[in-house]
């Protein structure tokens, strides 16, 4: 006989808004995935989910129809406790009540079949564990009493002290990281949890509790894909942001006309403190806007003489560095230049390639369009040139 406790009673404090188990991954909730991996186990008798008291309804609603159909009445969703340890104990107690015949309840000991059952305790925030892993853990727990899936550490571990010093350099090969589901003989784990609650014994997981009250814990190979969701980025869905930029420069004689770093043959050029590349200025503002990093004036104030005749390509690269440092990369960029004359047509492709090169991205993700202003307003009267840009960022 197999029981499962899925814990999801935490407040998702590091997740940055919302409850992580309720988020969707390709149309199914994290919780539904974490629960449904157990449905393929042939001897599954009962499953308990623990959640925050005020979110049990929302959690129930996020279990998919296939999961509801497969579990039928073989599950319950109950309020967890203040700590993970409390929640697991409450889940075990709920499973014991659900599976004990009414006549044996309140008589202390568990029915023998329940005492010897295997229980798998799983984090509701681990949606990618496989049914094969759950089966492997359950089978090892049936043989050895307790079993935990482990994965090798990819980073080199250090023992540390709070004052900023490394106190020991343990060998990486002697250490491993514990995952869930962790499997135990039901009677033993319930007993250990009752004693831990009575003594207020603090522990991080059930393996530690079993080792403290019952005995050795065996291990099986875990799964690299069985990651735990802690931060929103762990969901794998990239965060995306759109940014918009616009700029205008007067057209005067005696200045170069630069667009995206390409010099356009023209009698008139852009008047500016810097080299005046109106397209790159619009792109800079779009990048800064998408990343919420201010605007071109805050980074390169016109009153600062160091930007006189500055190459706008290097300004763009500086801004790109800030955007990258914040974790963002460009998905695509689309620009429009408004210029009455000369006709940009033949040079548009060179501008597009130059812009892609400055931004360090494939030219397929860069678009440059050209328009005239139909003879009206400053651009139409050849007194000015305008450019606008829209950029999409992801991280
Ligand atoms: Mg400008």
C-alpha cells in the first residue's frame, strides 16, 4: 500500500508575488504536475495535499480534470501548519484517519497494513519529477525503511561561518543534494513526526527526522530535471519587456547624417552635441525604457562635455552593457526613420546590418523602415529627421 503527502503550504516568499504551485507550465499548474506524477503508481491508496488555509479552494481548482478523475475520492486537501515539518505531520495524520477503519480509530496503534505502508513525501513545487523516480524511491523504502533521491553537486561545496570565512573544504564526491519524493515506512515516519512535534525538534527534511528518531536512510539516484521552483525564473517562462524610444534632430548644413552608424550621403546632417545619430538615440531610449533604466539624458547628460561629438555606437554599447548586466537580452527590434530626403531605400539594408552589428544580434531580428513626412511638419520640410524604435527584451 502506498500513500503520498504533497506539501504546498509555504507562502512562496522568494517567488516574488503569487503562489508558485498555482502557476501554469504549458497549460497545467505546478501543483497538478507535482500530484499527477504519482497517479501511475499501481498501489497508490491515498494522497494528501497540504496548503495555506485561505488558498485550499484555489489549489483544488488548479488540479486538472484528469487528476480529479484518477484520484476520485482517494485524496484530501488540508490546511498545513506553520512549518514544513508541521504540514507533513498533519498530512500523515490525515492519511492515517482516512485509511483506518472506523472501529480502530482512537485506539492508539495503526492497523498493521497501514503501519507497514510506504509513504512518499513530495514538495508541491517540484513538478518535473518522474513516475519512475517515485517508483524507485518507494521500492527502496519498502526494502530499507527509508530512501531519498540524491543528485551530485555541480558546484564545489564549502562549510562557512557567519563572519565571512570558509571553515572547511569538504570533498564534493562525499556530498550530494537531497530531492523529493522521499519514501518511508508509514508507521515509523508518523511516530517520528509525533515525537519531533512533542520535542519541537527542528529539521529541514524528513530524511533528517528519520535519521534522528529511527535509523539510517538509504539513497537512490535522483533526477537532474527534478528541480524545485523557488524563484519565478525557475518556472522556465522568460520574463519579457517592451520598450519604446523616439528622437528628433534638426537638419543643418556642415554636419554628417548618421543612421545606425552608417553615414548617409546628404547635404544636410544632424545637429547635436554628440555625433547626432538619431536612430541610435531612439534605440538607446527603447533599450533603457524596456529595462526601466532611465533615459539617454540621465546616462549621457548633454551638459557633460565628455559626450561632445561622441560616437553613438559606443554610447549604445555602454547602454547594452547595462541592459545585459540586468539580465536582459534582445528578442527583436523594429525601427522607423522619418526623412524627407535623400531617399533611404538603397541604404536601408546597410543601416539594418550596422544596427545589428552594434547590438551584437542577428540581422534577422532587426528591422529598419523608412518613411517621408509628406512635406508637412519639421521632418517634411527637411528641417529635422525623426526616428522611433520598439525593442522586446527577455530574461
Ligand atoms: Mg538625440
